[in-house]
C-alpha cells in the first residue's frame, strides 16, 4: 500500500496491514532487535496487522500509525523524537509515542515530526526550529500545536518544514541559511511564515536535501532551493545557485490522485472523533459509503438533509467517508471512531 524510504533504510506497509523493513539497521530501524549493520531482505516488524500509515525520518527513525489512531515509533532517538531523554539513543521495537489516539497522518524530518490530527490541526515535537512552535520550547515528545488553523498538506524536510493551509496559502518554517524557506530571506523562522500571497497551492514536498517542490490546484509544479543534481527538471544541473522563491517547472502539469485525504473534502463532519452518530453538513440528498483505512467497504446508504450516520457499530479506528452529490461528484474525508 505504501513505501517510505529514508536515506539508508526502507519501510513498507502491505495491504494486509502488516509492516516490513529493510536496509541499514544500526539503530534498530527495522524494529527487529538486536541491531545489525544491515537487513538485506524485507523483514516483518512485529506481528500487528492494523497498521494504516508509515513515515521515515531523513535519518534513522521510523514511525507508523495504527487503525485506532495511535502513533508508534522506533529507531534512533534523534532530537528526542521518541523519548524525552538524551541518554536514550534508540528504541528497538515499535513503541507508542504520546497517549493521543486521534492522529491521522505524519511527516518526519531529521529531528522533528509533524503530525496531523483527525480534526485537521497540525502538531509537532522533537527539536529545532523546524517544529514551528516558537524559539523557547524545550525538545521532547510533548505535542505542541502549530497555530490554530487547519492544514490540507504538509511536509517535513531535514531541518525545515512546509505546509499548505485550508485556504490554499503556502507557509514555511525552520532553518533558512541559504534561503531554502523561499521567503526571500536567509532568516531562520521558529514560527510559520507565508511564502508569497497566492491562495491556490495544493501540495508541498521536502526531504533531506535543500530542494523543495510544490504544486498548485491547476497542476503546475514549482521548485526552490538547490538544483545541483537536476532536481528541478528545468534542463540544468550542477548549479550552485539557491533559488529563494518558487520557480515554475516548465512543461509539467500534474493531477492529484483521487485518494481520500483532508484536502478533498468539501463538506464538514462532526463530531470527529465520533462515538455514536456522525453529522454531515449537507444541503441536498446525497449517497455515502464508509470504507476501512485499507479500502474495504463497510457500509453505504442515502443521506438526506439534517440526517446523520449511525457509527455506533463501527469498531474503534480511522475510516474514510465518501459522499456523492447529485452531479456525481465524489468528495471524501477521514474520521475517527472512538
């Protein structure tokens, strides 16, 4: 279902909900102690079958989400990503991180992590300015909310972070030594700063190197940072120039995959998490389908104005709700059943 590659190890999620890892294993990145120099073939991480999402840091740390909304981590404890103790160098097996059970997706940098809750709010912990929570926040695993807005997309780089808010604006925070935050300066930002004034940004992707790409809702692709290995796709390479504002990639247009995520919903659901009845703010009769996080249809029906969906029989976990309007347009949102 998904593969997440770090610099020297890889994590994979199968459709049966199992987790697998291979590559460098010096900090127990594969979740199978004792540690070794490397794991040359995929090996299962534990025996659980309810994993729903995965992410790797730009170093030697792994994270995974379970269907019940809990977050688990293992590998190197870089920047107190896993344990709020500098004397703990690594965790050898998946260990629950925080007692929150409403996490929905994540992105991991070098020593910080960005995690989104089911309500669309964005949180972080670890160490360094790329957390986006201010200059005087101690390192550790206490989640701190980034602003008060809802975010539709976000990405953690090695020492910088980027996000797109629900209103389509693009923001950046973290180290900015070479202008990699694309705000036209080289000032480090401990809180999010807006990139330009456009309101049609869609996705953003950063990673270990000082190169970032972003897309707009019209499918256009933009880049900034460094282009030493031709990362920008603009016909050049070995450039020592740092681009400090978004630049259009020529002759490329992309379409967002129709996978249900927060950015696709055009309706509101509440309460989320839900215990019994899930209410949908709709102005017309619509059909709905509820899927498990693995894509198995659980139930379907018709939703009239002012009605709600009975979720009392669902087991605890993360679900996908598809809504089809009278024009055949399908929108989707994740929700959590407590």
